[in-house]
C-alpha cells in the first residue's frame, strides 16, 4: 500500500512541478509581451481613426481662399512636377470641395512625395515624403516597431507569445475548476 501512496505522491509532485513551470512561462511571456501589446493597442487605435486624423492634419490645406477661377487639374499637376524636375507622377487626389488643395503624389529617386497644390495660384503649399506622414509612421510602428524586418519578427513573436500565454491561462483555469472547492481553498 505504501508503494501506491508513494506513486500517488510522485504523480502529484510532478503535476505540481508542471503547473509551476506553465505559470512561470506564462509570467515570462507576459513580461515580454505586455510592452508590445500596449504599443500595438495604441497604434492600432490611432489607425482606426486614420481618416479623421489625416483630415485634421490636412485642415490648413482645405477651404482655401480664392480671388479668381480654379486652374485645370493638368495645370496643377504640371506645377507640382515643375517643382520637382525629374519626378514622375504617381497619383492625384482630387478633392470634392474645389477650394481644397490638390494632393499630387510624385515618385522621385524611389521615394514618394506628397505635394499640396493651390488650385488657383498653383503654389506648392506643402511638400512631405509619404513615409514621413503621421499615419505612415503609426503604421510603421504598428507593423515593424520602426525596425524593418527585425521589428516585424519581434511583433510576430510577441503576438505568438501572447496567444500562448492566453492558452496557458485557459488550460490552468480549466484544471482548477475541476478541483473540489475544499482543495482549491487550502492554499
């Protein structure tokens, strides 16, 4: 009979050691994941409001004052390409309100550049590289932590560890609920 008791105690000790190991890894995974989860939550939340944020940033270039007729889109694009000789037209964003600046995107030396062109005077109101725009930075932080491929791998690892951590909690809470209350409360 003492053999079966010893065997039972050994099984209980091994199980307890396994449970402790699972919780230890759960703790380490949490320490690793939480900073990334916070960063991803904040940047993801910002990205949800991309149209509103970009509209607020571009507000100075909307509802411009005019004293005469608006120039054609062709003339506006020509003004943008003349401001950056050698650049190639990538896209044009024509706004619904004719008093908004026309957004012209040019490609120059492999880099995209956004220009805001006044529809009447053809003046370049602003010129900014696409990758330096606020929402492009938010997307870069969210997907790559501003570190390129290495950052992308770190984000993926953190996501995997977060899922693994949730799994360990689920497994542990499942085993705990099967124990009688009297055994759970003895700790």
